[in-house]
C-alpha cells in the first residue's frame, strides 16, 4: 500500500521565522461543481500582506431560483482589500472557471490576470463583450510568474478543453499544488499529454497541500480517452438518413474538431449555430487549435440550400439553456433551422449537476418534433468526462505525496468519497481537509492546518442586466408567487383628501379561479374594509395600513385555503 512520503522532505519556501502564515479559502467551488474561485492569503505576524486569486467562474441557478440566469462568487470580502490583490490566475477556459470575470472585474480593478494561451483568449472574449479595457495576459507552460510572494508555475493536464493547467504555487509557508479539473488521457485528441514528469518533480521537492478535483471520485478505474467518441460519432453518421445536429460545450474545441473530421469523412458540410460556438471556434482557428478546410464551412443562412443528407450542424445548447440555438430550434423559434422528422440530434455532453431538468426537457421537445436523439443515457461513448476517476486521482496523489489534501470541484459527497480514497492510500483522516464554503484554513509552521475564521457567503445572482439586485427577499417573493400565487388589493384614494373613495378591488393570479370563488373574494373585501377603517375618515399612515392589510388578509386566506399567497396592497390616487 502506498504511504505518503512527506516526512522525508523539507518543504521549499517553508517558514523559518514562524511568523508567516498562508490562508486558503474558496469563494465558490467547495461543495458545488461550479462557481470556482479560490483565495490565497499570505500573512506576516497575523497581518494580511498579499492575496492571490485562482479562477473566477459562474454557476447555474438552482431550480427554486426563479428567473435567475447565472450565479457568481460573492466577493464582498475582497472589495476593501483590493490593494492587497497581486493578481488572478485562470486554470482553464471553462465558464465555471472564467465566466464570472466580466461581472466582477470592475469591483476588483486594477487587476493583473494570467492564463495559458487558449484560456486567456476565451477569457478575453468575455471581457471584450463586457466592454472591459482589461485583458488576460497569455503565458506559456514553461513560464514562471512571480506574483508578490507567490511563485506560480503551470502544469499541462488533459481535460475537455485544450491548454488546461494545474498550478504549482510556491509560498513562504510551503508548496501548494492547485489541481483543478484534470484527467490522465494517454491518447488525447490534440496529442498533448499531461506533464506527469513535472508533477513527479514537484512531489519530490515536497508539497504542503494538494487541492484536487474530486468530481469523479465515485467512478472506478481511469476516465476513458476522448478518442472513443470518434467511433461512436461515426456510427451515428452512418445510421443517419437526414440532417445531423451535434451539440457539446462550446469550449470543447478538440471534440468539435473531431466532429468536423468525422462529418467531412461522410461527405457533409459544416455550419455553426450559437454565438459561443462561433466565437470559440473562430478564436481556436486563429490560434491554431483547430484546422479544417474553409470551403467545408457554410453560412447558417445557406444551410437550406443543401440536401439534408449533406448537413452537419454544430449547435450551442448542450445544457438545455432556454435561449440557446438548440432550444430555439426545438421550439420553432430559430430564424433558419426547425427540427423535423428524420433529423438526428447528438448530445456529446452530460448535464452539469443540478442542470438535469433543463436538458431532459429539451430532449423531450426534440423527440416531440420527430428527431432521433442520442445521448449518454441510451448510447455509450457519446461523451467522456474531462474529470479524472479514482485511478486518475490515485495517480496524482501518489506522484505528489502531499502532506495535506483538500478536495475541491465536487459536491460534498464527492469530497467525502475522495477522503475515503485517500485514507485507503495511507492518509490519516485529520490530514484530509473538508471545509465548508466560506471557512478559512490557515497553514503555519509548527501547527496543523486549522479553520481560523468563516466568512458568510451568499449567492450573487445575475438576472438579465442586473448583478446582485435579486436578493433573498426578491427570490422568496418569486418562489411564493410560483407556488402559492399572488393577491393584489387595489384601493382607490382621493389625492387631495387622502380618503378612500370606493370599495377595494381584489385581483388574484395563480391563487384561485375568481369566477368560482366569489364568496371567498367577497369575504376578503370585508377584511380589507375592516383594515381600512372607512368610517374613521382620512388615512394618514399608509405604510402602516399596507402592512396591516397584508397581514390580516394573509392570515384570513391561510385559514380559509391553507395557502399563503403573496399579498400586494396597491394605492391608486384618483
């Protein structure tokens, strides 16, 4: 059985004075799969000196977050510490690691940012859309960054997007290995293997703590290579008697390249649909990450001129996003393409945890339109994970031999499963750190790592153009409307005298059918009249009256119906 070997090493950069400390905590990415953002704090004699940030991603809303488009990290902790932030390093180009920066850069500026070539390109596309002047600096894998007291090196790892990196972060307290999303693909589509020799070399130097991707900790063995998808896609193309629509994550450049190659082999021409697909492929071609004959690509408006058997459409919307190109096609809301009998739709992506409902609803609609739909539940090897399984994780852990381990990038159950794996490899349970979101872990010479503080984190929600303006109160009202309905009480008032001029009106939506609930509505009006105290004359304190009205009507309706609708009193001046 493998045993950790940290006792044999002197940790590079380890604290000599005993006054240095390193704090690590997530603003997202612990206990959930998305919204990744990590804070590294260097302190001396208890005083904060420097901050390094790693990643800034988005998350998807929970089902009960009605109307919310995206969720981003809560950075309130950082806002009054901007002068201490030395920079932000991105690990790879997935939205759950770079997608939050357009929304948050303004609160963090001036901010230096770095990422590998394709990662920087994708992040810069998002900053450009947000009309930001800032840009992410592109770095090579052999570059070393000196960011305040942090020395950051890049380790190439295979994932589902090219140029994915793990980070070696050397600090005055010790070496941290930031093992964001990875797997060990020994036959990657782009031919670029994980830099296992770098991983082994830093392991020999001595790693204080490994932060490691844990999402695949429930799967046995190694995660399969991307190569297996090619064979499955060929089967789909050979069976298709009409148009083929292929959807995957827009950042999955290598897989899109593979799909194009297979489509060309079967004599089809390619069209791209969806802004994210267009932008990412264009950027990848420009940087040399994708290659295909330009004449094989046709414009979206020209697709109808081709026979259906010659069409291969690469379409955004693998996660069932309501406004995506694929969703609009399925709902006859697309300018050029409508799903028809004989179409084949291939999902080369699994739903992100928590997003299953949207994907399943889209698949249902595609079936209703007559399409033949292929997805991983019914067809193997249409998608392989970009995250390592147990074999990948044990290989990484064995190569590094860190003193402490901190699972990240998964739900709580994934983190706990990783803990079990690490204990099977000889780690003591106290050396495997499982913090809750917002808990701050401190590393200091002579002391075991421990939680020194906890910051309260909230979901910062994006709704349309609004950033963070949908809080818990608004969300609770939306939830109430969705589940219990709404009752609007309209009270006419004389503008000059402040007196009620007529009987109140009751309007309901999603609560009861008014035509069949006349008695209930009439009794509700009586309750309102009592609240207004019509015989007392002029009403002065309307704020009090509104609250009293809402409380009394709410209590009455709950007693009569067992429901608790949202009560909205409205005063109309006449």
